[in-house]
């Protein structure tokens, strides 16, 4: 499984674990082991957690609540009450242990603590009225990301996955149009 972390916030990255479109989802967190791997790969989270069926379902519920609330911000509409209840409830859970050493920051804790941390991270960014939330501009991608670019001009969730696809498709379209135009001139 390959996860991408391009949203600018770990809570938004969790929401982005539903690949491509939500109307035809490709769920990157199909089983608890996928969630364990995602946590291990996400910066600032523990290297190892165990996910049972209950905490896995809780993580999926939190993911959808975060996505719904982020989409509410993108569309400038009031927050969904049910999603607020989920994220606020999860944020009240236990906190991760954070330790500083010469090698850097180290976090530890179980999956309940990770979910509480993600909920608090989501709350902090969703409450920031200065944050610019956008949905990826590539047709077929529904990732929501923070646009921190100068002038808030970023169009895609990430250059590698979506930006390159859009640019390559535009190039092919221009190339075809040029070839068609050049070919019609000779007749």
C-alpha cells in the first residue's frame, strides 16, 4: 500500500485515504493492518500501533467526519452537526506521549491516543479561519488540502500524483490540436 501525505495536516491526510473519488471510492484503509501502516508512515505519529476491529471502525468514522467538515470549509457552509459530534468526542480522548531527545521528537501511544491526536489536529486546522482549504483540481480526485502557496494559487493536492497528470493531459491535448491543425493545412 502506498500512502501520500500531501494535504498539509495529518487529519486531512487521514481523510485522503479514500482514493480518487468518494462516489466511486478506493479505500486505502481496507483492513486494520492498513491503518497500522498508515500511522507508522505518518510523520509525528508513533512508529507502531495495533488496530482491532473496534478502533479501526472508529478511525474510519473519524476519517469521514474530518472529510465532511473539511468539505464544509471548502464550500463555505455550516459544519455538519453529526461530524462535529464525532470529532469533538474523539478529541477528548487520551493524549500521545511526546518526548524530545538529541535525535528529535518521539511520540508513543496506542491507536486511541493517535485518533485523539488526529481529531485535535483536525479541530485546530478547521478552526483556523485564515487557513485556505481546497479540493484538488484534477477531475477524479477529491482530496482536500491546505493551500499555503503564495497567493493561494495551488490547484492540485500534490504535483507528483495529480499535477503531473493534469499537465500531461493538457500537453497531449495541445499536441493533438497542433497535429490536427498542421495536418489540415496541408490539404
